[in-house]
């Protein structure tokens, strides 16, 4: 193994990313245990730092508004840590709404992006934005099975959120961004 290969192995290994031999991030899907399944209900989901590296499945469909809150008060030590949510089996339709909150002390990175379907809001508009609302639709829902949400810490107090929507039909204008 050459010198560069050895450097890479020492930087990415054991399901974490290292810089100067200090852990600086978790690789998405690197946790041993899976995240809790997100049910079709209005019960809020509040994540803490143990959620980093986990993948979650969401069956939220039409049971009303569900708030999912990411780990609060992320620091520079959390840079690179991610959480991924997969919409499985059912589309977000009818009265189904997912509200993704960045948690206390955090906001969205300007580099966040939301794409797919007929979305017209593709980035957060303000530096203080800390909430994304995804609204279902009776027909042509933007957030169908296979849609994903990835939240990655990119700085102290900043999440880069990438939403890739797999629409039913033409999709809908499902995304709104706000400061709560």
C-alpha cells in the first residue's frame, strides 16, 4: 500500500471521518443500529446526537402534520455527521405534512437544495431559515416512495439539507422554508 493509500485509510475508517487523527464526522449509514421507523401519525420525532450515522424510514402518509427535529446545537466537532430519511411504501398525500426543524441553535446552510417534482423553492431564502415544510398532495404528490432527506452538519449551527423528491406523476410544489 502506497503512502497516499495509507493516509486515506487513516482518514476514513471505522465508520468515521478523521482529520489530524480526530473524529470529525460519521459516514451516512455508518451506525450499527438503524434509526427508528417514522410512523404515519402526528407524533413528533425529536432526534439527539445518537441519530448521526443512522438511516430512518418514514411511512408518514396522510395522518396530518409531523414534526421531525434534528439534533440541536451542533458544533464544529459534528461537522460531517449526517442523518438520512427515506420515504418508503407510501407517498405523502392528502393532509400529510412533514415539518423538518434544524433544532435549537441551528439553521439551514445556504447550500441546502430541494429538487424534484414541480418544486419552485429550491434553496433557503434567508440565513436564519431553520424549518422546511413538505406538504402532500391528493394527486401528483412531490414526495413519493423513494424520496430522501439528508441532513449533514457543515459548520457549527449549520445543516446542509438535501431533499430529493421522487414524485407521483408531475409532482407538486411541496416545499416551503421558514424561520420558526
